[in-house]
């Protein structure tokens, strides 16, 4: 990516922002916030410090994404598989989520960010559930960037729940099996109405989806970086957008 930017800029020192096409900003960006633990380990710090640093990064990226003109940002905060981690680490992450809302909700509100929490929240501690609901309620009328934070989220679990909801509609004769469409499935997802993802970003150098937004990323572009999430900056986000703008999106068709 560095070589690409150097060539594009003609070896001149320019701000990365100067080469972004502001008419071609991805509407919906999804980020798998990976690499917190590795970031901490490389610095001989406890993993908890990596998660804290990652939370600080999230605030900066949300505000930066808003300023770039991104309309929807969906971030993977805690997966259904993350419960397998040590109990102390899970407890710390839950505590950190509450602190994040306490410390940054006002600043996010000043930028008109609307917060939504997606996933099966029933397993989340009761006190945190209250905070999440209050944050959604307090930002529901904000007209800026929509921030979807995926907590206890799994793409497969989301699809299973969507199918269950549709089956209930069929049993209640609200819909017949023949009338089930892709649009109907989309409406049953946690992310509805923000279902179509344009760009998926994964820091930390792993190149896999990890059960994230399986339905929504059908025609998304993917961008990976070795930069761990705590070191992810606005310029890193800009690089991802520039790479996205070099792609030709055909959605299964021809040029």
C-alpha cells in the first residue's frame, strides 16, 4: 500500500486525504477490530491494555469516519465465540464497554452519531444492557453517522434468528413460504435497515471473515492491513478508502 500511495502521489509529500475522491466514499464500512492482544503482547503489556487502547482508537475512527462522509460504520466488538476467552478477560471487556459509553457518549453526540447495538444482547450483564439501551435511546434522533456496535454477535446466529422470525410469520399466516424473498430475510437481520456493506476492513493481518456479517458482505470489497487495531489511524482508514476507490465493483455483472 505504501508503494501504491508513493506512485500515486508522484513521490511528493502530500496528505493522504488530498487524493481521496470525495464523490466515491463507501456508504457502509465494516471493521473487524482485531489485534488488541497482539499489540499488547509486543509491548509486554497485559492483554487488557490492548483492549483499552483499542477502545480509544474506536472513538477517533468513528469521528474520522463521520468527517470523511461515511454514513454507516459497523464494528465487531465481541463475537459469540469470544465467550471462550478467560473469564477475567471477558469481564474486563464488558466493563470497558460500559466505560466507553460513559466517557465518549457526549463527544459522539456532539458529532450527531447515532448508536445501535446488534447481536444477542440477552447474555450481556444486566447493568451493561441498561447502558446500551439508554445510549440507543439518547442518540436515536441523531442524523449523522450510524454506528453499529456488534456485541455477542455471530453471522450464523444472526441468520438462524432471522429464519426463526420468518418461520413465526409463516406459522401465523402473515406470509406464505412462496413469498419469502431476499428482501424479507434482510429485514429480519440485526443490521436492518443498514444491510449492504461496501467495504470490510480487517487490521491485524489475519485474512478471514470470522463469522462477521455473512449475509451483508455478499458484494463488499475487502481490505487488510498488518496494522493492529490500537495503531489504526485516520490515515489508515483513508488508505483503505483509496484502495476501495481503485476497485471496479461489478456486483456479478460485466464491466
